[in-house]
C-alpha cells in the first residue's frame, strides 16, 4: 500500500509540472501565447558574443521567442529563425545557435499554428 501511495503522489506531482527543455546544458521552461513559444532559461546563462574588438560575455536569464512565422529572437543573440523536425528544434542566429535535440515544443494550452517551420 505504501509503495502504491508513494508512486501515486509522485505521478500527481510530476503530471502538474511543465515539461523541461535542455539546450547546451542549460535548462529552460516554456510558455505559449498567440504569437508562438517563449522559452526562459531556469538559471543565468553566460554567452560569449563575438564582435571583434567589442567581443563580450553576456550573463543573465535568457528569453528565447519562437514565433509563428518561424522567426526567433533571443535576449543576447538577437534575431534569427527557427525550425523543428523529428530530430528536435533549433533557433539559428547570425552569431550562434540554440538547439534542443530530440525535444518537441509542446504547449499546455492550445498550441499556436506553426505550419512551415519544418527543418
């Protein structure tokens, strides 16, 4: 009885948790809105931003916006595009990429229409 009860409690808690996403050894949480997906890093991320003599390391909580028209925006990497396939999804920018291998963007609420964003 105790084992069953413990398993049931874990299952209930686990079912209430939003799916976690991992890219480049950073964990992310996802929300959705009418414009697309919004991923927020769970912890501060450090990114080396190559810009010649102006190169710098940017550190902080990142947001990654994946839009319905396959556009992407990141706090530190700027604007780019994103796509998904059976192998996962990724966002590409002029100065880098954030890839979520073998993961699928899923919304707890109604998923935004994302036709045309296949890799």
